[in-house]
């Protein structure tokens, strides 16, 4: 036996594997900048929000949608630092803009456990901030962002505190305005309230606005460059659509405007989001546009009026944190739909619940994926058995089919008649191996999105060398195991009669292995376990049929 060819193939496989490892080391996915790097960049730029100018007549504010951005003419003063148990924020006194948000509970990477993930930031690398203010007739931001003062430049939540308030103050010739940020222990939701004390002899009138401002930079939390990507862009809920996307391309094509009662306005990325949630009982105008290289999306409310000598309040809530389904559902209706499972959400939601249940039992997301895969396999045990039995029967009659091809090779009509007669006599359905697999495909796709969208799997370890289920296997061992399991599974199936199809099928394990090399380890683990269970089931069915022959 000539063993040179197998040795050459094995050598090529080893070389290919080593080249992939070398490529991965030399050209890794773009890493997130550490906070130390961010701190080294130029200081936060001083600029006013790219908002629409507003004036109010009666109760209906008139908003010009094309007001340009202008540079701030005054210094913002010293930035205000806020530290809670789950948030590290920077607030600019100029406008009270949330200029930076860090999430200590979510490290930037496995290698940087002590460096928090940066959600919002305003520096030379990226612009992504949360803005709010008062426009209109007497609004303090009508002629540019108002400059606030505060009692301190650093606020920290003590271990005994459940809430922390940061109060910014601005005094105009008509009112004393306090912008109050209220933080709650263990929560990523911030209350932002304006307290307006009218010191004039006339009714004070203004329009509250809130918006998210982001440039066109990529998604820093996107862990994989292969496969389907998570949505990066704006979104809101409307009376017609519980979850409506407004992409960056849409904003470049033209301004967005819509009036809704309640609702929310969000900017989404992989695993995390920021969202403004206004008063759910009032009407708000949601708007968005593209200006000066930035995408702006938010809302403005109906005019607020404060009588002379009285104090009025207006504001909204700002969420800056992970896509936590349970918490988002509590904050506002349909906000949990920002965890986008696509059109198969009605299958994905039960799968996520079951995955979370298993994790609560075993404490390891990798083991939870294995248990979930076993449950899915059990659910489709009978359809799969039908598929494998049909393929086994096809394998059994394959010699007879080959004999017919040789006998009636030049007479296709006769060959087709004889093959149909053989299928009837042997009770073989040539399509039986396909239909059950097609039935399972929606579940597979839904599970793919569950594993892709669940922030709970971000940096979740499995065992041994797999330290993060949300990114690719660093040594590509799981994809290679997946390819080997697929190869053995195909060996249990009858080879296609057409030589070209048979040759294509031989390359399928190699193609799928290459395709899965950069997939998140959690997804590859699911396919490995599913393949192993399928091999066991198919082997058992094949043995049963062989005994009956």
C-alpha cells in the first residue's frame, strides 16, 4: 500500500493549522483600547450637542430640523467624575453631558480583567455621548449649552448608600435650574431630572430634549468578524412596530421624525446599549439625523411651563449598560426587544430561558449549552430517527441502485421507473432524510442568535483552554473536532450516486471546518455536541437495520 499520499495530506494539514495560528497571532481582530490608552488621548472635546433649535409657542414647540452644530465658546470647566458600584461616569459641566461611561463589571477583554469596558466616550478615537437640555423660549440651552456648577468634581457611592445624587446648578436671569443625576446601587439606569425654579415675574417656558450622539466608528464589542453581525444603529418602539430599527444609512438618507406616546430611543451595539426613556404617559417627538459626521437620535417633549415663583420638573431616564433582558423589560415596554433574535424570536426566547435555567443549576455556560443541546436533540429524536432510518435504508439498497444504473444507464426513463418500483418495494423514501432536518433548521438558527446575542456568554469560560465562549477558540481545537465529527457522520450515510456530488460531499467537512474557525466557541460547542449525539443515534439505527437484513 502506497502511504505517501496520506503522509503528504497529513503534512499539509499540519502546515495549514500552524499557518492559521501564526496568522491569528500576527493579525488579530482589532482589540479594544485599554482605558489607560484612552486616558492618554487628548482631553474631552468641548462642544455643544448637535441638536435642533427649538422655540415654543403655546403647547406646540416648533423645531427646525437643520440647525447646524456650533463650537462652544466657553470652557466646560473641570469634568465631574462619578463612581457607583456598577458605573464609572464622566459628566461635562457644559450642558451636563454624559461624556464617558465605563462598566467595571464587564472587562475590556480576557487579558485586561482590571480594565472596564468603555461604552460611552468622547475623545480623538470615538464620539459616543448622551446629551439632554432645555430649549425653547426660556430654555437655558437655547443659545448654546449652559454651563453648570457643582459642589464637587468627584462623587462616589459609599458601601452604605443605595442611591447617589449629583446636582448641577445653572442660574439665568429668569430661573435657577438644577440638573439632578440620581444613581441607584446595582443599576445601570440613571434618573436625569431638571428642577426649574422660576425667579421671574413671567411664566417660564421651555422644551426638554434628550439624544444620543455617535460617530460612524465600528462596534468595539463585536467579538467575531465571521458569520452574522449584531445590529449597530438606532432603534425605538412605535405604535405600529414594537421594535423599529433606524439604521445609520437611513439617517444619512434623511431626517427621521415621529410623534409617539411614551416609548424610548436607543443606540444599539453587540451586547450593550444606551437608551433614553421619557415619561411614558406623555407625547414625545422622536427624531434623528446625520450632521457633521455624527448620528443623532433622541426625542423632545411638549413644552413645560412654570408659573412665577413656582418650581417645575421635567426629565427622563438614561440606561447605559448590558442587554439584560429582565431588567430592560422592567424599565419600559418592548425595550427588551433590543436583544434582537430576529424573526425567530418566538423560538429563541424559550431557548434562552432554558439555557439560563441550566446555568442556574450548573454555574457554567458551556455545560448549560451541552445540556440545552441534549434537550433539543431529545425534542427532535423521532424526526431525526426517521431521517437516519431513511438514509440507512438508502445505504442498504445502494448496490441494487448501482446495478440498475449499469443496466439501464442509456435509458433514463426506464431507470427512473425501476428505481421508483424499488423504493416502493423496499419502503424507502429518498426524501425522508431531508424533511426532518429542514424541520429542525428554525431551531438551529434561533439558537445561533441566542448564543450570539446573550451578554451573559461574554467572557464566560468553559474548561481548559476555552476562557471565553463568545469568541473563537484560540487554538481552533473545537472547530477541528467539529470537522472530524462531521466527517465520521458522513461516513455513516450512503454516498451520492453521482460522482461529482460525492466529491463535493467529501469536501463539506473541510469547508465547514474553515467556516467555523472564527465562530464563537459557544456556537461551535453546540455543533460538536449535536454532531456527536447524531453519530450515536445514527450508528444505533444502522446497527438495528443491519440486524434486520
